[in-house]
C-alpha cells in the first residue's frame, strides 16, 4: 500500500514534468528557461490531494513566481515591478483551464 506522503511525492514530480512539457520548459510570461518552477495556481492546501494536476499548474521563472505567490488567492489585477500581474482566473485562462477543472482533476488523482 502506498502512503499519502509517497503519493504526494510522485504527484509533485508528475505535476512538474507535465507543466514544464505543456509550457515548453519556459516561463509563460517571459520565456525564461533558467530555474523555472511549476506554480500551483490555486494553493495546494485548498485543493483535494494537493492540487498536483497540470490543470492547476503554470510554469514560471523566479521573478514571476514571486509575483504569483504574493498575489495568490486575489482576484484583482495589479501592477508590480515585473509588470502586470494576473488573477487566478486569468492564470487558468492562460493555460486553457478553470478552477472547476483543476478541482475535479485533483479529486481524481490516483
């Protein structure tokens, strides 16, 4: 039997790989390829099974990752030192997903 911790570790690896592949291994905002990260659009603590699904992830460079982390959960666009920031809804649109899709996909993680 697989433990919850083992599942989360596997899901995280699969989440990173799927997001990077979909986004061509570059930040979706600036095309940076160094030190990219797969960012949870909706916080993993607010999703079933940690939200480790491609429909809840977006590939970001360190600078854009900081901006998205700082604005997580807000639904108001704002400007930062890095330029315009996008809401969670806009991030989902950027990857052709929705919160509902990500939530349902997270429920179905095995």
